[in-house]
C-alpha cells in the first residue's frame, strides 16, 4: 500500500507540473504549433519535480562536446589550444568510469552552404567572426565553413577515446538554423536525441567538456540546467574561442547554477 500511495502522489505531482507548464505557454502557442518548444517547457518542469532524489541515486553522464578536427590544430575553425583538451578528457573519462553511467559525444554536422558559414552570405556583405542578420531577423555569428558532413574536419579528433557504447549526437544538421547546444537548435524548435537518451538512462547529473567553452559547451550546459540536470563544466577540459565571450559565458553559467570545476575536483565531487 505505501508504494501505491507514493506512486499516486508522484503521478499527481506530474499532473500538477503539466498544468503549470500549459499556463506558461505564450498566448496562441499550442502543442500542435511548436511541439518541440512545448516539450522543452514540459521536460524542464517535470525534471525539476524529480530534483529531490537522494544524491546516492543520481546517475552521471559525461557529455563530450564537438571535439572535432575543424576545432583543433590546423582546422578551419581552430580553437586556441583546443588540442590540449583531448588528453584531459581521455583521463577524465577513465577516472570517472566507476561513477559514469553513460558517455555522449556531440558532433557538429553541417550541410554544405550552412547558414552559419560566412561564405554562404558573402555576397550580402557578411564578415567573418561578426554577427549577421538573417532573413528571419535572427542574428547569426559568421564562421568559416566547418564540420561539413562527411569531411575530415567533421570527424572526431584522432586522439579522442571513443568506445562502442558511447552515444553520438549529431547537431547543426538543419541548413537554415545553427545549433550550439547539444540539446536544441538555437531557435529552441528542433530537439536532438540527447535529452531522451539521458532520460532513458535515468541520468540526473551531467559533466560537460569539449569545445568551445564560450559557445557549444556553454550552451549545452545552460540547456542541461533548463532541463533539470545537475551540471558541472570541467574548465581544464574545455577552451574558449575568445576571452571576452568566455567571460560573458562564465557569468551566465554561474548565474544559472552550473558548477565550474577542475578535472581533479570533478573526479571527487
């Protein structure tokens, strides 16, 4: 009987959270209109309802973000000192293996002519590493062509340990929308498989590493918090594109409640 009571209580709490989520939808927005935005609101609130689980029951996943050739030495969008994260990540995953239930790797996977490429908008005056307003009004940072589907630049760094049990999540596949986060595109309309994979594995905590801190790592961590995960970013296992954007992202992460740690601190946390 006590188990039945607990189950009914949990179901009642879920129903309450769902009603609250419906109230949060903007006027005129329906599940039919934007199902992925609706999913984001529902998932965020339901995940928060589980946040009182005992710490010893929390499962951990390591999320390795975009450690690909184009972001490493000699790549078209080389992140300064980006290669240095590879041995740190390899060591970290081995040291965390006793407590890590899952390793997920995100992979930037752009079609040719992607909207984030400066070359796509060169005739319209777009400049590299400068924001450019797209037709729909979105401000998009202009990048060199990078991580084009099927190219060596899109492949993972040769030195990165990848195992057959790892889950690979491709992102940035929509020609018209960029995707920094491993969870959603930048417009929060299309969702990757990352959150469903983590939920299916009953993951409650994620440790985020990879490239680059001020963009894909940072936005993956922010979305993870929004979806109810306890989030750690390992600072010596990531590198930024630029110092000013790195400082801004650090502020956002700290404000959101993301824990910033060294690899050594993450292992004992």
